[in-house]
C-alpha cells in the first residue's frame, strides 16, 4: 500500500518504495519524453533522482521546469562520466527498489507497477528486466523487439556469452545492490560504457534474476547512442567482462578462443565462418567450458550444459541457413556432441 499524506500534503510521498535513477548529459532533445513517462506511471509512490553530468545544453532548465516534488536534481559541477553519475544517484536513493531509465528512453505507464508486484511476490529475486521495443530518433517504433526468453535459471549462464538485460528496463532490490557494492561503487568506473553488464553479472551470482515476459520499455536508437558512438570501446570492455567470467572457470583464453567466444555471443552472426572446421572449433570450445564448469561448479551443471547445447544448435542452424548445407553433410559426431 502506498504511504502518502492526505489533505494539503496529498502529493507528498513518504519513504518512497521506488527510486528511479536517470543520468543526463546533454539530453534536451528527448528528456521531456523520458521524465513524463515516469511521472505518468500508474504506481505513484516513487522518487525520481536525475543526475545532470555537467550538461552544456538546456537539460537542467528542462528538469527545473517541473514542479513535481518527487523529482530530485543532482548537478555535477564537472563531467564525471556515466558510472560515477549513476553511482551518485544510487547512493542518494531511499527506495526499497531501484528502477533505471536513460534520458532518451520511455517507460510504459504500468512499468513500475508490474515490476514492483513481481518483486514483492518473489523475494528471492535481486533484479528483473523486461522486453524492450526499439524506436528511432523520432520516436517511431522500428518493429524490432528484444525478447529475452530464457528462464531465470539459465540467465547467469547466458551472461557468460552476452549481456542479457536492457539497462533502461532494470528494476533492482536495494539489498541486492548493496550486496555487490565495493568501495562505494555499484557501477565500476573500469567499464565506462559497459558498466551495466558487469553489474548484472555480479548480481546474478548472488540472486535470482529474470526478465518479465512483456514489453515495458521503448529504447531509442539514434546517432548519439553509446552503443553506436563508442562501439569499439564497448566491444573492448565487453571482452574484459567476458574474460573475467571465463577466468573464473579456471580458463585463461587465448586471443583466438576469446574471439570465437565473442562470435558465439554476438547477436549479429552475418559475418561468421560457416565451414565444417569452424563448427568443430565451436564444439571443442564449448566442451572446454563444460569440462571447466564440471571442475569448478561455478554454474548449475544442468542449466549450464543446456545453454551450451542451445548455443551450439543456434550456431549450426545459422550456418546451415547461411550456406544452405544439407543436414546429412555435417559429421554425425558434431551433431551428437553431448552437454
């Protein structure tokens, strides 16, 4: 039940259940849309902490134009970068739950209510995301939907290969955040444009995590998107995060093995080698991962082996489609790899 004053103080929230954290840097073009999408939520017992990272445009002016007492503005005097700004917002939060939204994205009205209800009814979960629709810079839907279909048991294993959450969809239990906090940091500055991926990995090792099977967010793709603007740096940082996970299995991957692992983990498989020899390399690498996990027990054996089998089947099917290779031409032992 929402805890609010009544009468003349009816719009003033006490002890908000949810803190929404929104970092902003020169976000004037889309900022109104993002803020309004939070203020129009059906769940109203929240605070919205906006961290302006020394914007040089009209972002602060836009934020100050709102009279809603649930909005709290934190202004950086100098540009500190995304991890530090996000951490400041988290440190200032007072909600039992933390919801994230970037300043160029949009949350559907029921987003907070649906995620709150799930977490209240499932106390073993540390965080959840949701499915995401992609929109262009004009706010028009492209028709692409990021559907994260894995059951919660498989997601820690899937994170070994790729980020399996969209940051603007994330809803976290405060206690889960503090369980992985280190030296005052939740997001690590070592990963300036991949800090979310690292945080999800750490939380997934201590708590159940999942994605609600419903679109709750519209994610905007435009020329200033971090994933596009800093694509090369992002890939280097993702490789670092993937590497430490492989290291935790007791494997020091060679550069060729890491490249192969990243090839498996990418969404875009258009440029991969489709030869039988390449499929054998994949089978050998996945077998090495399986054997390493059998020794370390880092991941649940059953679900880890299922993910490995899923990955291999996906790669084989893709190569069959790309090369139009008939199934009987593949060596039987390749298709019968046991996980």
